[in-house]
């Protein structure tokens, strides 16, 4: 099963959010409907970037990179 690491941006908060899923369209819909406590205040979230991964473990490892370095810095250097 293919997994996707995604980066979202909230203009309302001026913040980024990163996560991983097997269904990115469904996950963004959940975020934008207030289905996740952490992202509720930032609605609407805009999809900025996606990275395809072959497995969930690869996606989890890749998801850590922007979180460790700071998502904005990660995007600027990418």
C-alpha cells in the first residue's frame, strides 16, 4: 500500500502541519472539517506538498524530517 507524507498550510494561523496517510484527499477533508483537534483552529488548510512513499514505515521516517528541522526551513531548503 502506498503512503503519502503531506504538508499543509493555514493562512489563518500562518502555520504548517505535516502528516502521513494512505488517502491524502480524505485526510485533508477531515482536517478541514474539524475532525482533528490540533488542526481545527487553522481551517482552511491548503495542501502545499506531497511525498509518495512505498510503505508506512518509510512515510513515518520521512514525516519526521520536516518536524525536526521546522517545516518552513525544510521547504526552503528542499
